[in-house]
C-alpha cells in the first residue's frame, strides 16, 4: 500500500519560498532577460506583501494583548517615556541614597592618563553627592588632585579580575557579600556611572529592558 505523502511543515514551506526567491534572483542576474527579471520582481513583491501582512497582524496582536505590549514596560511615546524616565530616576536616586550603607568604590587611575583627568572629577562629584567612600589607587604612582589620599597599586587589579593596564577603571566593593563588582573602564558621564551602579546593585540582568 502506498504511503500517504508526508505533511509539509511551515518551516519547509518557508525554506522553499526562500530557495525559490534566491533561484529567481540568481537567474535574473546571470540571465537578465525581460522574462527572468519580471519573474523575480513579481515573486519578490508577493513576498513583500506577505511580510507586510505579517507585520500588520503582529502590531494588531500587540495592541490587543497587554501581555505582549513591551511599551507598557518600556514606553516609547514622548509623554509615557518621560513619565517612565522620571519614575526610574527617582528609583535610581533612592538606591543611590542608600548605597554607602553597603558599597564603596575602588577607582584606578594614572597620573599620565588623559582620560583619568576627565573621569576623576566625575567620580569625585558622584561620590560626594551620595557620600560614597572612594579608595583611589594610582597605577603609576602619580598623584591625583581630586583624590589626595590615593594609594599606589600593589596587585589589586588582577585579584579583582580587572584588565591590567587600562585606566580609568571603577569597581564596586560589596561589604556584605565581600566581593567586587566591576563597573567599567574609560570615561563615563555622571548619569551613566550612576545608572551602572543602580543596575548592578538593584536589578537582575534583563529586568530593566
């Protein structure tokens, strides 16, 4: 008895459409007769129509099901986005206000580092605003006018898992868990520095996006 034909899956059907489109395109390029070019254009437009329909149905599905609407979590409209940003900024400031109870900062700099000249006053400003203790560590032994009580590095970076030789570098110290949390390298704005600290100390990965 003959076996019934195997059912074609949607994946196989899509692969066939993709293959047909590639074949028609190749044929039109290699043998650019009016018939070949027309066949490719017609087939391509049919697939563009199909993609447009998918996009339209996708958008309508999101509008009608709040569980699918990501903009409820991360708004994109001007007014809603402003409200979300204001609420997030307030939450960030609340976290930063309590930060010094548990965390401190290690700041690695070098006297010969131009980026450190830019970053040092930013670190100083953020630390002063939120009363965060900063342990400044000079990687080349040179001083910093923003951190006169600096220490000279004696192998701290490798123990913290930091890239050696890259300054400036910032690390959080968690006094409860007794662990270091790298924040980043190079020049960061005050807002970016505070955002990173906020995310690293109060949000699990993926929960702010």
